[in-house]
C-alpha cells in the first residue's frame, strides 16, 4: 500500500428522575460505569499533539485543557506562523511548522488530526507510518470505505492505537442508553428514528460544506445518524440501504435514509430511519422504539446529556419513565466554535484510558464500527450520485423541443 500521494476508573454523579403514572421522585446516585472528567491514576498526563490550527482543533485543545490527566504538548500547522499563533492562543508550549516533525516528536503520546476531511487520509497515514503514533482522526475518518479500510489495516500493522473521533459514543448518556438496551429494558429494538440538521444559510461560497470532494451533509453529519444502528442493533449489519436527497451547489443538502438490519425474517433485526439537512436547524431527537417501551435521546442528540426510558405499562397508554441527566461542565469561561465542544472531554478521557491499558482501539467506537459506517455512507452517496445523474438526464429530455 502506498502511503503518500494517495487519492484518495472513577465515578460521576448524575441526576436521575423516575416517573410512575404521574408521580415523580428525584435523587443523586453514583455510577461506576460512567466516566468522570479525568483520565486515570496515571502519574504523568497524556501528552497530545494537535495537527491543524482550525476551528475544531481549537475546541479540542480547549477540551483537553479541562481534562485532568491530559495536556496539549505541541501543535503543527501548514506554516510555523499559524502554529505559533495557535500555540499562543491556547497556551501550548511548542509550535512547529512541519507535520512530520510533530509525528516524530518522541515527547508526544497521541496525535489529534483536526484538518479538513479530504486531508484526513494522508495525514493519518503519515502519523501511523512515519511517527508510528497513536492517532485520533476527526470524523469522517476518510471520504470512503476503501480508504478507511486501508488506514485501519495500517494501524493494525503498526500495532498502535487508532480511532475515528466519534465523540458521541464516549458520552456517559449514550453508554447508559446502550446499557438499557443490552439489559432488555425496552425489549427487542424495532425501529430507530432520528434527525440532525443545521442551516447553511450563512455559509459563504468557499465554506467547507460546499467542497466538491468532502462537502455535503452526509460526510458532515451523516455518521452521527448511521452509528445509531450499531447502538440499537448491536451485532447486526446493514442489509439494505435506501436514500434520496436534494442538492445545493452540487452537494447533498437534505437526505432521507432508511436502513434495514438483519433480514425480513430476522427476529433480532430492525430499521433505522433518519433525515439530515442543511436547510434547517432540526430538533435533533432520537427515538429508539422497542417491543416493551422506548428510549428517547433528548436534543441535541449528538451531544447527549439527557436520556429517557419509557417502559410500557400494558395497553393502558401509561409508561413508567426514568430520566437520566449527565450535565456538561460549565463552558461559559471561554468561547467555542461549535456548541457543546466541551463534551470532547469524554473522548479525551476514553483515549487516555485506552492508552494506559495498552489497547489499540476505543471500546466505545471500534475499528469495525468505523468501517461499517464508512461503507454505509458509500452506499448512500452512490445512490445520491445516481439520483443526480437521473435528474440531469430528465432535465435534458424535458428541454428538447420537437418542431
């Protein structure tokens, strides 16, 4: 495989509310199964190297700064000037103008790549091959399933930790949801319905969302929706994908997708349905419907802090509700580029714990999870490309005038 020039545990306190036919009781409980905002008992902090000096890297660096047991040791950018400016703004002790220099720095424990998506593949390959460094890559890991598979294989060959930054899976709220499902609290999962949209009306003509290689809503936020199938239908793979969408500036803008897990006669299978959009700021709620109740991930579901379990009480229409609250730390002390970015602290901690245990992937979002999502996005984008081609043919046919 060519690597260059390619085309390609402590406890947290949380609040719980249980409602039984209109009666409510509240209290504070301690759970050893969800992580606090610190890494582990390591005597020295995990030292991060940041690749790229953009907006998402800025938020990530700020989240590292509030995570006990972690620190940013260096940053690299396309120019030394940009790296030094970023280092000054984030109180980082070292700035370099060469990615290779950062990858080979022996004082760095793990690399975070926060560049634009169409640079992820080559930068990640360099980090793994040149530096043989544990690496976390902002999502999407790559732009297609083939490149994702290549990177995962390279990480395994190099025998180092590697992760796509699906931070949502590291939130204690989502881990509580998985525990409810695994423990059969809502019976068999039948369907999952979800949405995610943010308005692109203020995005200028050169905004990353219009990039013809890496833009569009599927590559921007589609992975948040697709990974929900792994939460609800653990161990099952997608067997059928149906997608349709609308387009702006040549990229997908609103997309509706249905995904089937298992087959029609599979007792453990089910369906995921979602829509994503750049035309509107949607509610962003997730409903996981089971045979004996449902789980609701309250908005914004990609930064989950409140989850609700509704257990059906027969055919009475009544439910026994349990609500768990996992509030984020107060983030008002500084400015952020994206809402809820302080939640990166959960992923930062998960990575630190994995490194201290000598693990090669994150248990919350594994290599196989990344590959499955990437290959599902491939199918969706292929169907959208076909739709665009069919519409172009139809428009050309309609424009033909017969004398």
